[in-house]
C-alpha cells in the first residue's frame, strides 16, 4: 500500500494538473542485437551496389510471365488472407487508439403510465359510502449524453496502442511478403514449364533418331547384312526412348496443371498463350547486390515483420505491467428530463462531472503477475524469432548468390559438352552408316549425347531457380518504410523490453 500511495502521489498531481495525461511505468526500450556478417561470403555480381528489384521480371522482356504473376496474385488465397489480416490489424489499431480518448454515448427513453388520487365522501349515520378515482396519463421523456474516460496513468493504453500499430505494420509487411512468395512460386512454375518443354523436344529428337536407327537396322537384318542381335538392340533402344518420351509428356502435362492452378487461367487459354509466346529467353545479367549484408537484409518484408513482432511484444509487456497498478476513471453526463400529464409540463436539465474513481487491484490470485510473465515469455520468443529470421535471410541470399555464380560458370562447359558430343555422335553415325562402326558404338554415343542435352536443360532450370531465389531473398523490390523506428545494421538492433 505504501508503494501505491507513492505512485499515486507522483502521478495524480501530474495527471490532474496537466490534462490528466498520467505517467508511464515503462522506460524507453533498450536494444537487442542480431549480428549479421560485415560482408557477404559469396561472390557478388557487378561489385555490389543496390540492385533494382522493382522491375525484376520485366528484365526478361517476357510479357506472359508478368501476366501470369499478376493473375496468380489476384487469385492467391495466401495474398487474400494476408490482405484480410491487414484490414483486421488496422481495425484493432483504431480501437486501441480510441481507448485513449473519452467515450460518449447518447441515451433516450420514453415511458407512459397513469397517476391518480382516491376521493371518499359519506354522511353521518349513513349506511352507504362512495369513492371516485381521478386518473391522468403521465408521459416521461428523457435524453442525455454520458461520457467515460480512463486516464492512462501508467501507460497501459498507450502500450496497447503501440502494440496494435506495430502489428498493423507487421501485417502490411507480411502482405508484401506473401506477394513476393506468390511471384517467386509462379515464376518457378513458369520456368519449369519452359524447361519441361525443352526436355520434351530433346526426348522427341532422341526417340525419332532411335526409331529411325531401329527401322534401318531391321531392314538390314531382313536383308541378311545385320545380325538379329543388333536388330534386337536397336528395337530395345527405340522402345526405351519411346517410354521416356511418354513419361516426359506426362510430366509436362502435370507441370502445366500446376501453372493453371497457380494462375487461375483456363488450361486451354494458357496453352494458347504459351504457344504464342516465344520460348524461354536468356536470363538477364543480375544488376548488383548490396555489398553490406545489413543493407540488403533490411529490404526484406519478413525480417521487418519480425522486428515489428519484437516491438509489439515489448509494448505488450508494458501493458501487462501497467495492469498491476491502479486505474483512474472519470465519468460525466448531461441530460434533460420532461414530465407531461393532463396539460401540465415540467422540464429538468441535469449534469454531472464524476465520479472520479480509482480502482486499486488487491487480490487476484496472482493473475496479473502471471499475465506479465507470459508477456515477457512472448517477448523472448519474438526476439528469438527475429534473430533466426535474420540468420535465415543471410543464408538464403548467400545460397542464391553461390548457386547463381556456379550455374553461370557451368553454362559454358555444358554448352561445349553438348556441341562436342553432338559432333562425336554425328561422326559415329556416319561411320555406322558406312559399316565402320558397330551399333553398340552408335548407341553409346547417342546415350552420351542425350545425357549431355538433359544435363544442359537441368542446368538451365537450376539457373532460373537461383535467379528467382535471389529475387525472393532480396525482398522482391519491397522498400522499408522511412518512418520505421528500427534500423538493421551490422549489429542489428530492435526495440527491447526493459
């Protein structure tokens, strides 16, 4: 009780003398560090200034990809859910801000009844008596305004407002993150569709070549120039290629259905759009990436949302702590009351200021302390989540950079391998046609060429995945709000509860 009297002595004069603003128990937030490396441990393209990600997809000069991404964002349940959470968080923010202001309610009522008096008369010695009742209707009309204001003595309502504001900004950042994720997923599906069609062309060419070899070998065997064993080998090779071709067609059909589901575009329409669009273009050179990891990571909406999660949890701790202290409430009202009865009318005007009530928590079984401890535990969880998100962001960027650099270095070798294996196969086929090479040599050369062509398609697919992963890991063109109260530095800092 001595502690409560001291707090009241310090806060009440301030509150009553300065517009009842009260005092806050929470101190200015301290700082939490989430270390990031001072430099990337991965090769950076073009020296390391900030890349422009806003027009990332348009760098391909592929209008169909841009159209598919826009269509996917429009039908994505994840984006719709994120947008709904933004609207919900905005409403919560308005409610939390309104709690700091006085509430004002209007009241009105009307009632109608009767009132009267009994009159009795009788003479001396009379044996009878008579009475009469005069009845008059009474109408009562009442209207007024009632106000109530909780004076934020210890900063609970302000902490709730700050927490709601952080949650609203976090929800907005998560909406941007959902859009980035949908764009990346759609681009990967689109590139997978293009790679599948390229692999299908390789499989078709291989199957046609083997079928032609089988046909010619069969004719030669019937003429007695080729052994039955060679004819059987040629037929087996053609059947093997035919089976792979059927499998590849099925894979492409499944991949296209995935793209249909993502974009929401009718399959027939999508097929027409894909047929009208040129084949996959060469990936553009990546602009450049910020040489300072903290500068790059700060542009990720998920990291920013995690920062705001810490700020919100910190404000929740302050709110829970303030719940343990007294609450001061001021009420007031104004109104008019009117009576009407049998030609008589009377109006009364009323107003009150008060009561000024102080509610002091005494016994609650430890509920408020438990709520405070729970809020501190949630804060510790938010800090851990934030630090983990920073580490994960650094990892994703560096992995994307390494993969992009490695695939770029391997592309020249893959192209050279296909060219030389193609030349070797052509030479072996010419030798086989002239009887200077065996069918086994031809099939071995064909298998090697097919493997090299397949590897090149896979490498192209891997490179597009790395390109999309870099876009996603760099935040997808999202820009951190200039009004953000926290800044990520090489020793990343966010708000911390005292």
